[in-house]
C-alpha cells in the first residue's frame, strides 16, 4: 500500500489508505495527536464520511474518511489552497505513512 496523491478536488489530496476502515481512521487520528501534538478543531461525523479539521505547522488541513474512498488528508480550504498547503499535505502524509508502515513505501501519483 503506497501513498497516492490526487488533485481532482482542486488541491492536493493524499490518500493514505484507499481501503481503510474506521479502525485505521482512528489509528491515524491517534498518530496525529500522539506524535505530532495535533488537536482537532472541528469534527463532522456523517453516516458515510468523517471530516476532522486540524492545524499542522500553520496549515489548515482535514483528515477525511469515506466508506467509498478510504482515508485521506487535504487542505481544509479546498479551492483556496496554496502551494504551501498542498506541500504540507504531502509532507504530513509521508510522515504518517512512515509511522503506519515503518517506512519504505512507494508513492503513486494518480
């Protein structure tokens, strides 16, 4: 399982687990809070999707879960995302992936 980057939203979305379930979502949320001292500022839980907003190194990002598309991170201000926001997504996703899979994963660009 490698990190996949998508731009279909109009910003960079890093798909951490395209087949991830709720257990994996909460595992990633724990990594964010425990390893990176992230505090979630807004949590929206719907029937088929979860969006938890947070700040990482000054960038407003969203941890997203969908029963259809898995788990990803993207800039909270999707259409207004700047290059630095998109780069923060990539950097954080790589750090999370290394914590989940102990490094060595390949990155796929879609």
